[in-house]
C-alpha cells in the first residue's frame, strides 16, 4: 500500500479537483475524472508499461528439463502457471471467471513490500506477485490483468484505493462490472461479493489503463494543516493485508 507521505502528495494534487462523495456501489457511476495522465501514480504507470512488453515464460524442450526456463526479467515475465490457469477457465461464464480469478490469486501469500523489495511501497507485476506473493494492491493488479487477458474490457475494471472505516486503514481492491452488478474482489474475502455489501469501504480513488477517478477525500494532516474529513494521520495506518 502507498506510504502516507506519498498519499499526501497525491491528495494535495487531487485538491485541484472537487472532492466527490461516493458509495462503494457507485465506483463506475461517480467520481471526478483525472484523465489519462498517470503522473501522480508512477507505480501504476510502470506496471502498465511493463505489462505491454511482458513476455511468456518459455518451456524448455529438453526431456530432462524439470522446470520451464525462467524469464530473463521476472518483472516482465508471463508465467506458464498463470497462462495455464487462465486457459483452464476461458470457457466459463463471466461470473465464474471472476470467482475463479479471485480465489486463485488469493491463494498466494501476503508479503509486505519492505520484505519483498526493501522499500515501503512497490506495485508488482503478476510475474513478480506469483513468484514472491505481495500486498493488497499486488493482488488487485494480478486480478486486473488476469481478467483483461480473459477478454474483460478495462472500462469494466477498476483498482480501487479505499478507506476501510472499520479498521481505519487504507486498502486496495478490484471492482469488476459484470452481469449488471459491481463485484468486489478482495484479498481479505474468500468469495466475490457485490461491492455495495462492503459498506465499510469508502472509495478514495480508482484506476484502470484508461484513466483515474477521484471519489472522496480522506483527512490527512500536514504539519498543523488538516485536509478534508476523517481520522488524522496520527490515528491512521495502512492496511497490512
């Protein structure tokens, strides 16, 4: 999850836009659009760029080879385990695909960025996530690109940064518009549920490959200056799940 200092910079920039109150079930229907410029979200911009040139993991043809040949660059790798899983569910219905992707990704271990990459915040590609596990946005990213590779339109997908008002933390999830509903894919939930069920989640901003949207403004304290509404920075920590 983003560090507080990074989120502060994002929110200061977002003050250029009028904050819009949004409920969890209206991610696709409301919010102030920020356009297609991802300058405020360099981690997401890098993931998009990397996935555009990612290469499939090669299978070693030698009969004595026990394992497929690893990609030269793990970040740019499309693992065979991933593509094989996606191929196995291509003939399922859209809802069944959403459920299968959520369950499959959620079997991966939760690992904090500081442990994986020795930095406070890092957005991993699916190749890295499947190799090392990851934190909440890494689950959402892998689910996002899994559904894109299954033929879902990016317009029906949003990685959503939410304020979990129950736990008083920031968290990342994936919202999927399918079958006339908005579904929540969350590494904290075993099953896919309608997003309006998660009343504790207040969307802050959301992203897909086509742009980003501002939904609400949490309270962030910068020195003696308090911005928007909600718990102060001293009372807030980021989700470790």
